[in-house]
C-alpha cells in the first residue's frame, strides 16, 4: 500500500455519462493486479473530507486509468480536473480476480460502470484465453467498450444492442454443457450481481464478482464496508480489505 502524488495527464468523456482520467503514478502502477482499487483524495482542500474508491481500469507503463461517472460532489470535482493537477492516491488496495489453471474462457458481465475493472484484466489475459464481454446499461450513453474485446451490448431502452439486461443477453447465448473451463467475472449494481449469482449457481459456473461499497479508509480500519459471509454464522467480510472481488461461493448478496 503506497501513498503517491499522481499528476493528471488527461480527463475525457467516453460517453456523455462516462469519464476516463489518466494519472501518472509510477510507484502504484507497478504493483497493481487486475480487480484492485485505489482511494483518491479528489481535492487538495479538506472538502470533500473522505477519499473516494475507484477501480483500477487500466495500466499503461506508469499511467493509471480510472473510469467514473458523475454522481456526487467528489466525482464532479474529478471530472473538472485539468492536466497537471495533483491527486493524492492510496493504493493498490483490496484483492483482485482469481483465474485458476485450466480455465480456457473468460466471460465478462458488466452493468453500466461495472465495465471499469475489466480493461486491465483483458489486457493481461487476451493473448492467453478466449474472452467474451457483455456490457449492459440504461441506454447507449451508459455503456462503453473501452479496453474490452468481443463486446456485445444490452440496453434497457434498446438504443444500443439487445433490448434487456446484460444477464438476459448472456443467458440467451449460453449453451455450454462443459462449464469447468469457463470463469465468469461480473461487476455492476447489487441486483444484477444477485441475479448473476443465482444464474451461475444454477449452472455450476465458477464466478467472481467485484462489489461496491462506501469506503472511508480503504484498508479495513473503519469497519464501514461489511458484506455477509455465506457460512450462516452471521460473520462478515470487509469489501475494502477482503474484496472488492469475491467468489460467489463465499458471500451473500
């Protein structure tokens, strides 16, 4: 875990609702694994007080890419950053995706900004494994194929690709009777992850989900991001420390 002053290199709109910020952060960039995140202080003042967690979207040499939408004061400030601005970054944090030996195909299921953790993973594995990406959102303005391969889209209003949910799109094409060489990787809103969990358990598919939570510290001190374990003893993981990526066998959602 490193604290580093990162220099903003660019901020651009991928769609009217999705932004991509590039930050030079050499020390952190060298140590990140796919699925981890960073906690960013978006302002050099005391407002907002708390850092904001962002999935690491991609890495290029010493540059870290973060994908985000504007849904609060912190991300609004981030969207107005200029080249040369400094961000105080804490990372890498959490645990990433696990790809066991024997896996031949990766299936990415992303709901809206849930596509954020997958470009770096795609970059790491696209030359070794077959990857298919399914991306869903409210409309064409809420989906992006940045950094992904073999992408199919689903939108609630039908403005891009299949009209329906991303899980409906995937399940319509799924007919594999040999699930042992497939790994599902999913990120998105909790209702989507709950549906993915039910689908994968019914098909005996191995699946990791990248979860979201409000995080104050980012490394387990504040105890503010619990997710219930599946062992029925009432105990919890912490999303920031034990996650944000969990296997569906281990958690209740």
